[in-house]
C-alpha cells in the first residue's frame, strides 16, 4: 500500500511536470503586445487621438500652478467623449469632433475603430 506522503509527493511531482510543460508555449516566452493589422479607420483614429492627447495635455499643463502634480489619461478622456459623441447633434457634435480632432470618420467608423482597438 502506498503511504500518504508518497501519494502527495507523486501528485506534486506530476503537477510540477505538467505545469512546467504547459508553460513552455510560444505565447508565454514572448512578452509584450501582439502586433495587429490596422484598418485605415483605426490608423486615422490613432493619429487623431494622438493630436487630441497633446492638445489636452497642453491645456491642462498651462492651467496648472507651478509645483502642482498633474496626472490624467488622455485615452480615458477620449473614450468618454467618444461615448458622449454618440448622443450629440448639430453644433455640439461639430464642436466635439473638432476638439477631439476627429477628422473625416463617421460615428459608425469611430465606434468600430474604438471597439477593435480596445479589444
């Protein structure tokens, strides 16, 4: 009859062996983000967001008092405004699109590009 300690040792050894082999796949060896193929809309949205982020950072830093620590996420602001953009019409829509630097993309293209990029 197998002793309890031998049984536990056997399970631990098997767990380590199978755990070690399952960790040796290509994905776990290559750190960092995986490259994706960008659509024209996604590339345009990224460029527009970059311009918006620098505009936003310029505005916030110019309003900050010397010695203040400022931390913000342009992506979070951009995502929140993009969601709000879906309910905007007329002058509000035009003003938001201009402020966000969203050049020639339709709402559908903006929403789809954000969805794919966030995925």
